[in-house]
């Protein structure tokens, strides 16, 4: 018996969801109180139900709390002043999720310092650390929503009866507003990498360094000119 790539990916998702549901103790809120969304995402050829509050471009980004590899809390507000790209994946131990995370890790190295890239899944931190060590993931911050399901609930990404996040990409500007959202229509498919990367570069204020300004001998004056330039560039883009 042979399986297509999409079928293999789907089987992997179900195995991952079973492992997470069995091992994680964090699903301690009442899912019956969460909003549900149908007919938005498919697993294979069937629609799945997403739980949580859907957000849209232009909304203030909901604050959320996740954990890092040491189970230390990490909050969205920790990245205040940064443009944030969030790559949400069902499970790092599946093919498409692994490729997605490695792709954003490679791209993050090329992005300016005022852009932060986060990968969030419901994998346990132990599994995330193992994945990052093996795949040499160092440029993106890999975080877990397995403890509180706070991110998934507030962004409408929780897959009902699977315990996973659906595949999605969000961009949040330095003012805390959502400027980009992609909910991938089938969990076995890739997001639009080029579109997301183009948008995050456009959203982040350009760090302008005028070579003529560099020649000014007065250090204090140089700093003031650079700040003024950066603010003007950002205002022109909004």
C-alpha cells in the first residue's frame, strides 16, 4: 500500500495530536465556552473546527502567554517595539511544520534587528528543544502553547478534538496592530512564505543610516539625525 504526501502529512498530524493530548496537562479551560469556526480549514478533504476568537487585520493583537524551552513564561508584550512575525504550526515533528520552521529560521537571519520571528506550536518544550538542537534552529524563538492554550484560544487556532494549532502566519507591527494574517486552508499545505516575508519587511520601520550623517564629528548631533530619519521613514509607510 502506498500513501500520497498529503496523506502521510495527515497521518503525522493525528499521531502528533494523540501524543500531545496524552502528555499535556494544560488543556484546563472549558472548550465549550470558546467560539467555533467551521469551513475555514481542511484536514485532507474534510473541514475541521477551529476553537477560539478569530482576529482580523487591523485589530490590536491580543496579548498571550506561552512558555519557552525552560517552561518560563513568554508574553507578546516582551517584544514591545519590535515587528513580530508569528509562525503557528501543528507539530514540529511533522514534515511541513519542520520545513516551515527551518525556512523562517533561514530567513530570520537576513532580517533586520527590529524584526522578531516566533514559532509557536502545542508541542511540549522538551520536544521543541530536541527539534531545535537537531535542526540547528537558532534565529527564531520557538515557543510552546501547550500549558495554557492561551495563544490558540485568543487567535482562533485551536483544532477541536486534536489539541493542535492550525497552520497560520501573523505579523504584528511595533504598535501592536495585526497587519497580516494567513490561515492556511489545508493543514498539510505550506503558508505563502514570500508574501509573509515581503509584508514583514514592509511593516518594520526601515533602519536608515545616511552615509553623509556618519561624517558629522559631533556624536550627539549624529544620533539625533538618525532618530529623526527613522521616524520619518516609519511614518511614510503607515
